C-alpha cells in the first residue's frame, strides 16, 4: 500500500538520521567526560609536583605522596616508578599498577607523559604516567565507574529519545501520507467504480484551485479524461442509435421489394425490372450510408498518421476524381500552394465530401468554384442554397434539409467534414452568398497553412491546454461556428 510504504520510508529516513546524530552525540559526550577525568588527573599530578619541590628534586627512597591509598574513594591511587622498574607504593598496596617499559622510559626522561585505561585491583581505571624528578615517574589512577555510569545513562537517554523520535516521525508520516494521498485514494475508488459499473459519469472530488499541486492536477486530469470518455461513449451510443434509425428505412424498403419478387415470380418483365432497379438503388444507398458511418466511427486520426500534407495536391486529386464522377458539372479552380500538418487520407475525405455535396446540388451545366488560398478552402455552387431554418443543422449527423430530401444521400458527408476539420484544429462553415447557391469554407488557424514551407510542420494556434481555437476564418455575412 502506498501509504504504508510512505510511512516506512519516512520512519527509515528519520531512524537513519537519528542514529547518526545519536552516535555523534554519544561519542562527543563520552569524550567530554573522559577529558574532564584527564584534567582531574593532571591537576592531581600538578599538586604532587608542588609537594616535591620541598625536596629540591631529591626524593627519599620509597617516598609516595600522602593519601595515596584511597583508590576508589575521594582521592586517586598514586605510586612512584623508577627508571629501573622499581615501584614505591603505599603501605599494604604493594603496587597496584604494574609498571611497564613505557613507564620506565618516562622516568628516564626518554618519553613524555601519557594517559591509558587499565585494570587497577580489578577496577577499570584511567591512568596518567608523568615524570616528577630525574629517574622517577608518578603513576596516578582514577576509577572509571562514575564516568561509565554517566556514559551509560546518556546512551540510554539518547536511545529512548531516538526511539520516541522515530515513532513520532512514523506517526506524523502516516498522518501526512493519509492527508496527502487522500486524492489518490478517491481517484482509485472512482476508477474502481467506473471499472465495475462501466459508467464514466463519476468524478473525483477535488478543488484544483485550492490544491494546485501534482495530486490536484492528477485528479483534475483524471476528471477531464473521464469527461472525454463519457462524451465519447455518448457519441458512440448516439451514432449507433442514429445509424440504426437511418438503416431501418432502406432495409425495410429493400425487404419489401425482395419479398415482392419472391412472392410474384410471374411479374411482367417491365415491373420486375423496375423492382430490381429499386433494390439496386437501395443497396447503393445502404453502401453509401455504411461508408459514411464507418468514416464517422473512426473519429480523429491517431498522431502517428499526422505529418506534412500538401493540401493543394490533396485538393487537385479530389477534383480529378469528382470530375470523373460528375461529368455534367463544370469545376473551376484557383489553388495556391499550402502545406498543413495532419492526415492526408482524412483531409482528402473531407475535401471530396465538400466537392460531392456541391456537385450534387448544382444544376447541370452550372459551375462549381473551388479556391484554396491563405489557409482557406472555399467551395461555391450555384444550386438552390440552404434555407435559413436549415442552416444551423447542416453539419449534424443524418440531417437532411427539406430541399435535399429528394436528392440521394445519407446526410453524413458534411458531418464527416466537420469532424475532420476539428481534428485538424480548423473549422468548416456554410453560408448563403449573394447571387444564390451555397458557399462552404474549410479553414485553418492563421498559422495552420504554410505556403512554400514543406520541411517542417506548421505552428498551430492550439492552446497549451488542448482546447480548439474558436475562430479560424475571417468574418462573413452568414457564418455559423461548428464547435461542438
């Protein structure tokens, strides 16, 4: 669990820091106590040196400082060592300190004074060996019991404080982790609920304005993702519902015609041919409808399909194809070089739908004007135009204007154009220009079309938050935005 791992990590970090601090404090305190003990030994040695000044450096054989036999009491134990290894000790002690070769060297003046820890009568003691006269060295011993007790007490206190500190740090870390990771817990709960129910309508409760940190941003992004998923599912359900509704009529009509042929095999040849032609026309209508539905269901092209696209070449290819399919319609073109960043296939589909739509509503012998300049593709026909009541809905799926219901079509062509335009940060608009007919304008942001720059993708005006530009074309007389 993330909260547990965070708490353990905090406790481990505090424990490591506490261990280092405790160890340093312990050694510093112990060194200070031992330093005080050495100062005490040095003070005792100085007192003895002042005492022997009365003998002018000629101590009598066997002399020892007074009160030298109070070891483990108020005074330290003292004895004198000669440079030949002889020991002058208090009566009855018989030399508790065994002289070493180093002590003889100090007495002979061959080495300076030194401190050591040794065993004196079974008691651990700190000792000082220092020269007091030619050929004589004084050895002092002070028991370390009090120092060891103080050091042990300090160590126990530091250990207890360290344990308490680690426990407090773990408690605080757990509380911080609980409060800090609460949005993650709510996010996980929402994700589990969405997974279990399949309904992306749930949201993580978070105030991004009051919590502009990474967790707040994560929760906000998760809510945005759920919103996009919800809209996508709603669009899919709507597409399936609309498709089912639109498919029902041609399928029913085709079934009636097929049943008519099956029930009356003796139909006159002329009537049979008429019914067969209706079946063929209905099959073609179904095929066109399915192609449009498939195109809409594709949604936006994945980024892997995007690249530099010579839009003028795409328009030229679409014009060549539409001229073959609509030989009775005349097309004029005014195409300037234009490079956009997008999907060549999807852009070609949008351009072809615009041209097919214009040709479909153009009377025979009339002209369709095609112009590409400044990041804007304009397709103008001289057909019946679009009624003002129908103009706001021409880009909706399956919408057929009252004047267009007698013309073959599925009502999906312009919906596909809008979808492609929006996926390329552009827009498409319809207007009734002066002189009659309809003008469709497919356009990109001001920096969306580069003339003559084919070596790099154009700079888009798309905001950093991923929203689409609101305005991509120049103002017109009657022009409707197509953002959903």
